[in-house]
C-alpha cells in the first residue's frame, strides 16, 4: 500500500494543532481556577476586615455601701440641723424620711434644716439605692430648748379689785378710785392688756397703750363703764401666758 505523503502531513498537522489547543485550554482553566481561588480569598479577607467588633459588655454596677456610722444628735432650738450620709456605689439615689414619712425634695446625700423647731425632733432615715440594692441609715434628732427659750413663767398674778362706793357715789375703795393691775413674769418680752365689759356677749378688746407689766387707771365718778374683766397676755418668742382680774362692786 502506498502512503500519500500529502495526506499524512495533513493528518499529522491537524493532530498536532489539536493537541496544542487542548494544552492551551487546560492551561487557561488552571489559571482561571487559581484567579478565582485568589479572588475568593481576597473577598474573605475583605469581609473579615469589615466584620463589626464584638459588643462591649455593659459596665459593672457596684452595690451601694455606707461607710462610717450615724450618730444621734441633740440640737439647740433655733440652731441648724445638718444630716448627711457617705454612700458609695454606681448611680446612687437618695430619699430622706422623718418618722417614716418621705420629706419632699430631700433627695441628695445631705439634708439641712436652717432653723430648728421643737417639732423637728424625731427619727430621720435616708435610703441610698441603685439597681443592685438599697441601704438605709437612721439617726435620732432631739431639739432642746436653752434656758432662755421657754415661754414666760408667771410669778405674780393680777388681783381682783372690789369697788366700794359711799354717799353720793363717792368711791371709797380703791383709794381715790385709783386701780392698779400688776403682774410679774420671768422670760417675758411683751405685755398686752385687754378689757371686756360685764355686758352680755362682750368680748376682750386690746387697750391702746397698755403694754407694760402693770395697768393703772382712775375709775370714773358715778360710772360703771370701767367695770369688767381685765386680762394681760404675756409673751416671748417661745410662747405666751395670761393673767386676768375683775374690777367690779
């Protein structure tokens, strides 16, 4: 059998080209796979760099504690009262109470009464609290008077005056018709005398200018207009007392 040289060369050439193109295709596929893998890695890296950080845990809330001890207080009347608590913890809030009743507006670590009164005596407490716990401290406050801070004390009371008239209505007693109503009191700073006639329904009215420990006047001739009840109100900044007397026949 005779081999055609031209046909042999044609078949050889075609086969060689097919093998060449197959190798090229394999090479391109391998490069594409490599690029895709690299790209995938880069994407993963990029995604990793864009990942949000983990949420920061909330801060720890410290429980409320109170240091030191509360001391009961004895305060002179009219002096200031200062109470305070030394509490530590996170976001501590306060409320003061007097005899278990909340004091309006007393919501800080300290509480002050600028000028004390006897009614300010009592048991005070403060509650210090947050979201974790609550701690209460108590203190007894006693408001006491100083020796000069008591109401007046009556040492001499006013005395009744009996009026005696004689012939032609002449006043026999008191002598010459002179009436003197006198009182004495300790710790007194002011006096005010009042008069109430013997008429039905009468009431006490202040006597102008009668603001001393004694009240003196002269009875009118042939008149009973001054007959009646007299009283004096004796006062100071811490209270008052009264003393009364009757002038009549």
